[in-house]
């Protein structure tokens, strides 16, 4: 009877933040699909400090999920998508991990299976992305990111992905917690593929929660994975240094041509000199910061309040 | 009607240890056991770890106490203990309550062996932040059982199996116990029924222990050659352990999350499987989970995935079988952390003493209540 079911153990991790209307239906549909097509599976819900009714509804739905092991990881405050997802993947025991970026299912559950089966063709990371999802801000972000990050694969907005244990281990062996997982996966040297679908238009607006943290992640990943920010700030500092040198030269020229008012040249020289010093110092500080940023993000950790296991 | 000095209910380690102890001080002893033989439940179906104290990195006093028990147990029952394997403890990099450094410091303070090993030699990258060679052993219940039977054979202790107790009454300065085909009385009764402890409490009219019950699965595994002489315990949180199971040549696999299948918070265990086992087991008369036709499906897929997530590929293991037993766990209020085994003197003259054990090697706690003045 089981011969048509997938043998691999799969872990499905879903990120939730104030998703009270989506939590239960998502869990039911996901559990239904996994039950039908997989022999062994678990679901891990990570609640990123929701303040609405998400958690109780989730618990209720987990109790109703027949024959399915559901763990609910509750973070002790809102810590953002990346940290929350790490808390989920660290707990997962499967051979393949599904990472659902939100419980808004704007696709047919069968897509989950389609994405999973793609791993059979030798891909370690397969993602699903909604063709209709084209928010200007995220488009801009991905444009800048892909142009500058020089990763093996370009990245884009995704709804969920499946990742092999091999890829997860690889990310771990890079020795730091994944600060921006999509970029990590795109650059870990394993084969990646993306499946696009036309999502449910009615749900298009529902999927962005926690916008503040997302913007923060976007900024951080631009700083971490690209040198856009670094180049820009160093550029500005150098430009300002140059400008002060010009000012100094100008002041000297005025002095030599004896058209200066009493004291102008000395004032200008002191001013340009100290501005030069300030900008030079800034250039050094920016360089210094860029190194520190790397080290700080290495220590980025999540804080878990509780893990609840609900089964049968 | 049989008369004796002491009646002991339950033929697990605690019951048989007590029987031998009493016989050696000259008491006449009767042991009543509901199974058809001794050591059929928790004493056999458990992880078989002779605890040294490594499990208490957050309580130094408990660790120090465990060490004393460990030394004594290993000295007394050396013949059933497997020592020559490397017991490796590791601290999980994530979700662990204890870090590698804290574990190291704890072992130093407790003065128990702890030598640093490279985690990468055994575990996949990034999963454990420390690995340590420790000193801990495993005991073999079958050998221990035969030893007790042999020793008891040299005394006049009477062992009765297949006893279904139906009543416990106080008659003057004695307790009188009834079962289908027999009756016995004694001025001293020891209740050592472990998971059955509360049903005896109820029969005798005493307060139940405040416990919850977990139906537990121990998985037995065949392991690869290079794994034979190694045991792994990853802690301190939702992790696992895979280590030699006595001298059987098999390894036991257990996990904090998946070993317990179901939990009952009732005073006497109530589980849905009791309706499917053909009346072998009811809340008031717990059957043997290991022989039960309604025992749960194995959690092997979960436990093996968990262990494989951590262990390097070369440490291979295969499913060989499952053992099930009921674990009574004292609720927080009764736990004195430095004494995992609780002994209650419900009454004196006639005496009715109950024991709920936490560990195999704390069996010596019985001495003080058994000793005749
Ligand atoms: C899953 C699990 C893992 C464990 N791991 C470890 C470990 O690694 N190390 C460690 O030190 N300890 C461990 N323990 C604890 C250890 O197993 C127990 O502390 C110990 O075995 C208890 O011995 P006992 O004689 O009290 O119980 P048991 O061996 O269970 O003996 C009780 C006896 O009473 C009988 N009985 C029950 N009800 C009645 C009745 N109504 N009438 C007559 N007889 C009755 C039973 O049939 C049984 O034979 C573990 C326990 C479990 C369940």
C-alpha cells in the first residue's frame, strides 16, 4: 500500500508572524498532502512573536492533524524571518527540508510535490516563486542584489523551497548561522532550480508580514553579500577628501594672487585641513566597520522560548 | 495461609535486591510478581545505562551523589557490566541548555572524566560544539537476573509468579494479601511495583504517588564494526543516545523527543491502547507493554533520522527490534533532585513501605528501610 509513497523523511518548516487567518488552513492542507504522499514527515511551525491569535489556532490545528508530528517553536520575541527559519531548520531531522516563507498558500498544494520531485533530477535546492508577485521594492532589491552579489545563481522572491540535507550541512560547514538563506543556497555550489507559478491573485496582498524585519534583512544582505554599501560610502568619503584638497588649493591661489581678505587663507587652510582629517578618518572607520559587520553577523542567534511537540 | 516476615510486591531489581538483602539478615521472605518471571519490565526494558552523573550538568549535588552510587554498583555487580567501550558525550550546538564549556567545567567540578575529542571526528559539521570521552558503563539485565536467581536459590526466599493481587488488608499487626489461589500475611510489605506502584497504593488504601506515565520505546540496533565499541549521547535538550545495550552486542537508541510515545497524567495510567489489547491491560491493572499486541508502531523513522542528522555516515546502524515499557515520572513537587528514588513509609507496625525508583543504581537507598533494628 505504501509503495507509491516517497521514502525520504521530509521536514516542513513554516514561518508564522501574525497569521491567525492562515495558520490553521495551511497546516491542514500541508498535513493532508504530506500524509498522502510521504511515509515519514514532520511539521515544524516557528512562531516569530505573534501578538494575534496565531499560536492558539496553530495548537488547535496541530491537535487535529491526524498521525502527524507537529512541533511548535515559539520565539521569545519577534526576531525576523531569517532567525526564525534557522530555529526551525536546526530542529528539523528530515533528509529534505521544506521552507515555507509564509503560511499563505496562494498555490495548489500539488505544487509542493512537484517542487519536491524536482530534487530527483539532481537539484539540491528547488524553489517555487509566484510570477505575479512583483512588488516594486522587492524587484529593486533583487536587481541591485543580483548585479552586485555575483552569486552562482540569481535570486528572486520565493514562496517556499525544498532543500536537501546536503545543502543544509553545507551551509552549516560554512561556519555561520545563515543570515540570508536564499543567498547562501544560491552560492553553496550545489545545483539550484526555480519553478514559477501563477499565484492566486486574491492572496497577493496577504503575504507580506513583518515588513520592518524584511527591510532590515534586505539592507543587511546588501551590506553582507554585496559591496554596494561599502563602495558607496568609501566613494563619498574619498570624494569629500578630494573636495577639501581643492578648497585648500583654491585658498592658496587666492592668497598668492593677494586678493584675499585678512585672515581668509588661514581660516580656510585650518578648515580644509580638519575636514580632510575627518573624511580620512571616516574612510578608515567605514573599512573597519565592514570587517566588524562580518564578525557580528557570525554570532547572530535566535532565542527560543519553548518547543512544543504535538502528535497523534 | 502463608506467614512470613516480609512480603515484597514486584520482582524487578528493586524487589529482588530487597528479597536478597532481607534473606541475608535472616528474614523469611515472599515475593509476589504478576508476570511469569522476574525482570520482565523496566529493569530489562530500559536504556541500561549505569549513570555516573553526566546527565545533571545543571545540578552538581546530584552529579556528586550519582558518582557514589556508580562506584558501588560497579563494584557489586561487575560481572554484568560492560566497560570496554568509549562513552562519548557531546553537546548540541543548537537547542542545548549546556554549552561545551559549561559541560567541561561541570565535569571538572564533579571530578568525573571528561577528555576533549574533536567533534568533527564523529559528528557532521556544525552540529555539536563539543565531544568528550567519559567514563560510564552499561549493565546487562539478563546476567543480573540470573545472578539474583542463583543467589536467591541459596536462601529460602519464595518467589511466586503469575500473582494477580485482589486485596490488601490490615489484620492486627500484619498485612494480609489475597490473590486468586492464595493468601499470605506479614508485618512488613514492600511495594516495589514501579509503574504499578499506585494500583498497590490504592488497594492498601494509601495516597498515590503524584506521577505521570510515559509509554517508552527503546530501539535496539545492529551497528557497524567501527561503532561496536562506541556509545554516543548528545545532550542537553531534544537529542538522542545510541550506546551498547548491556553485553547483548546490540546498541540501544533512544531520544528525548521520540522515546516517549504517549503520556498519561492519571493517577493510574490510562491510555487509548488499553481498549485494543483484548483486556490484558486496564488502568487498574497495567499489563506488560513489551508483550502487548496493541503496542505502538515504532518511532524508528524519527529516531534514526535524528541520529543520522548528527552522526557521520561511517557510524552506521540498522533496526533490530523495539522494546516497550511504562515509565512513571514523579511530578515536580515530589522531586528532590538529589534523590531520584523516592521511598515512602506509609505506615509502621505493620509496616508498609513503597519505593519508586529513578535509576538502577540507587537501589541501595532501600537498605535503611529494610534493615532490622
Ligand atoms: C524507558 C526507560 C529508560 C530508563 N533508562 C534507565 C537507565 O538508562 N539507567 C537507569 O539507571 N535507569 C533507567 N530507567 C529507570 C529504571 O529502569 C528503573 O528505575 C528500574 O528498572 C526500576 O526497577 P523496579 O524493580 O522498581 O521496576 P520493574 O523492573 O518494573 O519491576 C516492577 C515489577 O513489579 C511488577 N508488578 C507491577 N504491578 C504489579 C502488581 N499489581 N502485582 C504484582 N507485581 C506487579 C512488574 O511486573 C515488575 O516485574 C529507565 C526506565 C525506563 C522506563
